[in-house]
């Protein structure tokens, strides 16, 4: 698992998710100055964390995508162990 640099926007997003926040692109831009939340989530996922996407409809009828940090399913963990046993690494 890669470590994240504490001075980056990626770490700020990760820290919010780790502390239980569900972030939308608008919230990330307003709070942390993140222009592309999807890219930051991609980096967090590549560091080995399970970030899930949840779609919902806001009160004004707009479709919103939220990102939350979660626990990987047993199937994903099993696939990781299988890949490692086959010698596949990142």
C-alpha cells in the first residue's frame, strides 16, 4: 500500500473520506480546491484503499455522485490473494 503525501490535495480528500465524509465534486472543490475529484479518487484507489461511488438525486433534482471510503468485499480480497499467489504485483 502506497503512502500519501500529507501536503497534497489527494491526502486532504483521503483524510475526509477516512473520517467518514461522503464527498461530491462540488464539496471537494469548495473545501479543498480539487478540480477533478475523480482523479483524486483514482489515486487513492491506486494506493490500495476501497473508495465506492454512490449516485443519488439531490433535493433540487440534480443527479449527484458521492464518494465514500468503505471496506472491500470478500470477493475483492479473495481476488487480491489469488493475483498475489499467481505472482501478479502492482
